[in-house]
């Protein structure tokens, strides 16, 4: 119960001191260190870990594209080229760009996470 209260307290009140992700990792680490959960139970669900790692990688890549300025550059380029188009033509072109850009990404999640802010 103490570990649950510590985790909840840090998640709710510790946002200025410690990141929520670090709180989650701390809670899992403490559960392993205190033998609340054996390592075998954690590694048994390898498909869940694969999903977590893959989605985390995709989110980090999308964040990297945003921080590098690619998203702003792409949005600016698209808006410059679509400036004189009618609203219907603009929607059609944007849907086509979104559709064909799908082939540049390994998964639909990466594509959506990267292109949706545009």
C-alpha cells in the first residue's frame, strides 16, 4: 500500500520535482527490488513490451521531427503551394499528400503521429 501511495503522491504532487515517466519507472523498480513482482512476471508478457517499445520509439521520432522544425517547414511549404486553390481542391490535395506520405513511414502509428500536427 505504501508503494501505491508513494507513486500516486509523486504523480499528483511531484510534477515539478520528478517526471511522471520517472515515477512509473521508479515504481516498477521498487516493486522488483522489494520482490512484490518477480522478474519472470514482467518478462512473460513480451508482446506488451514490444508494443510499448515500438510506440515509444514512434512517439520519440515524431517529437524529433517536430523539434527539428520539419513539421513547421512541411506545413509552410504546403500552405505556400496551396494558397490559390479552392477549398475543395485543397482538401483533395491534402488527402492525397497524407495518403502518399504513408509510404514513407514503417507503420500507421508513426505516420499519424508525425503528420497529424500538420
